[in-house]
């Protein structure tokens, strides 16, 4: 554990406890017992004996796959301030065979692990604004719970397509600015110290809702808006986004857990991978130059956008 950031370390300890206790408190579906066939009912006995035993709820391969997913998502999410949920949800759904609501709920834990791990490096390097993050977090906490509660009630297909279109537009603008194809306004170092609090609070509502509803970290909303509209340097926008989404992520995790939207066999392994990957991603972001970081961010964001549009 890294002791640069007390908040991040405390969350890492909590998440480590989830990893350790996951298999012990793992949820098991109720098993329905078939009626015992009567004596002489040979056909029924043959049918019963022919039914294979149910497969184990989690295998070594699935656990290793979840660990790998968390590691990759944590590294990329920590480096770009995105939390990693944009990778975890489709990966758990398509590779691990989880239903959408469980992919989203399990992803919320990976987002929390990535944010808690990566944000320590951003804070240590002075790349996270506590003032801006606090203003965003206050409103995002409320909207994140609302979004998580709506997961079982809303069919987010149209929302995903609209969200993907918005991400694609933003990624094109960021890339054009990084390539000097559009006018570039100078970034303001420590912009969080002077940014207006009311617009930041409104931004928190939008990011929290998206985070809870789609299982992403909220960075897909926060980072581009902070960089484009509030003149944050790219690395400071990423660090502030990760810090801002810590508390909303806790709320989102709690809500998904209570509603049974989490695969408790796989969550611990995905979280462990995200803790390791998030720390490495945060270190990478601190080393990359501003322009390179923006180009990589725009490229990844465009891929995420296409995924949502085609969903």
C-alpha cells in the first residue's frame, strides 16, 4: 500500500478486505430440488441420473480472467483518469458471460479500486484539485445513487448511443486541439483553485448519474469537460476526476451490492487487478507530456464512443 494519500489508503484497505472475504460471503443461487421419482418409475430415474452436476460457480480460468481484466482496466483507467469501467463492463459481459446488470455492478468495484489506487500518485504530484473534486463529489454522490437504483428499471440502449455520440464529438475536439487543428486556449495550472463552484456542481450531477447508470467511473464526462471548458491541464483534469469520483463510487458500489448486482465470486479478483493496475497507470500519467496524454486520451475515448454507439 502507498501512504501518500490517507483517503486512498483507507479505501485500499476496505477493498482488500472485500478481496479477502469475497469467497467466504459469496452469494449462491437457490438450488431447486427436483422431486424424487417413485419406485418403479424407471424412465424418471434414468432422466434424473442423466442430468449432469451443475458446474462450479467460479473456475480458476474465470478468476484469472477477472484478475486480468481488472489489471488492464486499472492500468489504462488510472493513466487516463477514466476509472476503467468502460473496459470492464463489456469484458465481463462478453468474456465472463455475466448479465448486463451484474457486469455494471461488478464494474463499480473496479472503478473504485482504480480511483483509490491511482489518485495517490496524482495527489503526490500535485495533479488533483481538492476544491474542484469536492464541489463535484457533493452532487455526484446523490446522482450516483439515483443512477445505480435505475439500472434494473431503465433500458439504457438509447442512452448509451447518445452518450457514445457525445464522447465521439468530444474525442474529436480534444484530438484536433492536440494536433493544433483547432484554436488552443492555454491551460491554467491549478485551475481548480479558481474554477466556479456552481458549474462544477452541475458537472457532478451529470457524472454521478452516468457513473451509477452505466457502471463507468464518470471520468468520461469529467475529464473532457474539465480540460475543455475549465482550462484544466490534462493531467490535473484526470487527477481531479479520479478524486471527485471516489465518494460517488463508494455509494454506487453500496447500492449495487445491496441490490444483488455484483458477482461476488469474481469481484474480488477484478478489484485486486485494478488496485495493481491503477497504481501503475497513475505513475505513467505523471511521466507523460501534456500533448501525448491528450492524444492517447482522445484515441481511447473515440474507441469507447464507437463501442457505445454500436451497443
